[in-house]
C-alpha cells in the first residue's frame, strides 16, 4: 500500500505512480497506434503490413480501377526509370514486380484495400 495515496495501485496523480510509456511498434520500436493481426504497429508499419498481405489480383484491380490510376502507374514507371523506350522492346520486363512496387509505395492502395477488403485492425486506446 502506498504511503501517500493509501491505495494498492497508485492513480496517475500520486507521486509514486509509475510513469506512463506509450506502446511501441512490434516491428520498428516507434510509437504504436494500431493493432493488426495481434501485433501493435505504427502507422507506417500498418500500411506496409496490409499492402504486403494483398494479392497480385488486388494490385491489378487497383491499377485498372480508373484511367487516372493507370496514368499514375505509367508516370511512376517513367519517373523511376523502370520504363523507357528500350524497356518496351525487351521481352523480359517484369510487369508484376513493377506493379507491386508501385502499389507498395502508394497510400491510395492502402485506402483501396481498406474499402474493398475486410481488414481487422483497430486503434490502440491510450
């Protein structure tokens, strides 16, 4: 029992109360704000985890959802140097890998998956 507040577990106003520390991300040790598949995750790791769990068909559906998305994919490929005139002549260009890299770095893909799929994640109460 505490000598100051006379309680077994000190409330936050007691000087003997333990300091509160925010939960940490299980993957990168930053402050965790979300829980997904039993893991406590920061926002960046949550987005990466959800997009990594996505299947290739999800990436194709996302890229072909609208003309704007298709143009954004092509802009990404041109800006990163993955798509050039010489690349189009090659028969070994890996479209699936390029599409997955595009989706992994796209914040809208996370929102698309959130709307299309039932992802079980929730905010951590502080």
